[in-house]
C-alpha cells in the first residue's frame, strides 16, 4: 500500500514535470488519471488480500472511475471482491467487462475466464455460447457509445500545422467531413 501511494506521488510528479510534452487538451489529465487509477487499484487489491473489503471496495471503485471501467486488471479485482462477498451477479458483470476489453496478459485473461466459468449459471446454456453472446453485446455497446461521443460533434479548437510548416486554420473546415490522423514519433 505504501509502495502504491509513493508510486501515485511519483507519477503525479513525473506528469507535472513534463507538462510541456502534453500538448493536447486533456492529455495531461489522462496521464494523471492513469497513474492514480493504477495506485488505487493496487491499494484496493492489497486491502482485498487483507480481507479489508470496505477499503478494497472504495479503492477499487475509485480505480474503476478513474479508468472509466477500461482496465482489465481492475475489472478482475472488482469481480474477485464481489465473488468474495457472495455477489455472483455483480462478479459476473465485472468478469465479462474484463474479457470484453482488448489486450491484457493471457494468464490474467485465463484467470478471469476460469473465475467466470466457476460461477456460470448452467441454466443460461453452454458457457462458451453464453460468453460469446455477452462479449458481442458488450463490444457492440462500447462501439455505439464511442461513435455517439464523436460523430456529428463540432471540431474542437485545434492548433494545426500544415506539411509546409505554416499554421492551418481549422475553422475553414467547419461543416465539412474531416478525418484526422494523429501519430507520435
């Protein structure tokens, strides 16, 4: 817990010392949130292992809020907490949410799958078919939410530079369809 708390402070200090590298609006806030979410998840998991479920729930919930539910490890930890508290339906939701996220280390994905299989309600049909339906539903919901958050919204104020190195006024593009390709080198 102390290690995670020091890590959170170090992460905040690193972001603060490198603010000039975060040129897009919200990028520095995202970096702060990721570091804080990781620390909160570690503290919550340590509290869970100590069977301090109230502290675990508070910290794991904070990590979920900061990561917007998009962290596989945090979803697994929340599932384990719910299962330890005999809340099978809630555990199932967290486990399915975890598996619906892309990436993550294969051993962790396997643990999530095994935990989910252990609490699967056999009246819902075969585990594999049920899981595929649930994952498809989650992916479709996430895709629809992502699209609705960006489609048909005005272009925010951006400082753009043309390939010739001169500033480009994005206001001239208002009312036109635009695809921006962001990359880092």
